[in-house]
C-alpha cells in the first residue's frame, strides 16, 4: 500500500487477470533472462572499451 493506491491495485488485478496480463506473466521470466543477457553483453563491451583507455 506504500506504492499503490487501492484503486491502482484493482487496476493491476484487472490487468493480470486479462488475456494480455496472463500472456505477460507467462513470458516475464524469459524476457527478464533476455534482458540480463543483453546487459551482460553490453557490460563486456564497455569493459573492453574502458581497458583501451586505461593508463
């Protein structure tokens, strides 16, 4: 209740019980994993770039 009002929670429940909300939750783990992998790849590229400019 610190982050959402009661009305917002009702809206969230409606979303998560809707077809698109159910699809979202079924794919959420896979999307999170893809995001982590993309972040790791980006971090590696930044690290390599930073190493070029180290003294």
